């Protein structure tokens, strides 16, 4: 796992440096994906291309799943899960909350993860069973926080119908918690939870490249990450918080049927 983590961190740092250097000159090349608000820039593709090339050079035969390029087959049971820019809209607008995320999965289980937030000079790392770290500091999520005092991070999807449901849900959640934060990057939200900057997180519509690395950072900090009603985390839904608060937030969300609709 040390070798995986070292390689993932080196590549994530290189990609982050490239993105910081080139963003002003290339970000105008924009396409849309699932909806007019779901954007991809030329640098999303350039970042993923760099990451794939570095992984393939160091680990030929491994599989790679990337947000922009889909899944590349391989012969090994190792799969790299890559988000070249998590928080593309923030990146496009010059906001600081975007990240390069690289996770390593072995036999279907994530064993190492790196989330590089270049604008903040922060690199979050985690290895299965070995804790979560920011620089030289070990991360511990906040514990013992009751739901009414919880600062809760969330995000919104790109479809109009899905956003309408998410708006209804957050309107019910807001009066029951300390406050809501919407940063625009699932990976950073989960790492912020691990660092104690928020107490809980929930969202619908996130994908493995969004939470692959950051999910390990969060769970290695002591948090629980799962879906609704005992199901695993998936694009259908995700909740993350320390035990105790997780159950309180789950029991608030589940009756709201946040997975309904398109």
C-alpha cells in the first residue's frame, strides 16, 4: 500500500501543478456532458491523460477508471479510480475548492487514496487500516456532535428534476441542523469531514471517482460512509459522519425519500 500511495500522491501532485499553471490559458475550452450545467474543460481531459500515462508507465496491466475516459481494461486485480478535476465548475470560475483525486482499488476494495487540493496546498492521503493524513497530521473526524449542532455539507446534481428533489430535501434538513455548507466538490467535502471542518455530509448522484479516494480518507478518520437503509454508498445516495451522528442524519433523511425522481 505504501508503494500505491506514494505513486498516487506523486501523480496527483504533478497533475495539480499542471492545472494550476495552465488554467488561465485553457479553461475557455468548455463542453457539456449530462446537462448544460455539467461542464468539462480541456484541462479535465489533459489532467486525466497525464494521470493515465503515468499510471500505465509505472503499473502496466492495471485497470484505470476515469471520469472522462471511462474504464481501460487490464490483466491485474488492481484498478485506479481517477477524477482529474473534482469541482470543475469551481475550477472554471476561479474558486479554490477543486481537487485531483486518485484511489487504488485491489480486489474491489479501495486500499489507498490521495486528494490533492492545489489551490490550498493541501494533500489528503489514506491507506486502508493505516489512518488518514493531511501532511504530517493524522486526521480524526468530529465525534459526539448531536444532529442539531452538526454542520452538514451537501451538494446538488445537474438534472432539473433531481435538483428539485434535492431542494425539497435540504429545506427539511436545514431547520434540524446547525447549518448547511455547499462547497462544490464531493472529494473536498469528505476530506473536510475527516479534518473536522464539517461534521457530516450527504449527497445524491456522486460517482466512484468522486468518493473513491476521499471516502477512504473519511472512513480512516473514524467516519462511517454508506447509503440509505443499510446499502453501500453508491450514486443513489451517500451519507458520511461519525457513528451516532450518522444514524441521526440517516433517520432524518430516509423518510424524505431523497432518492426519488429523476
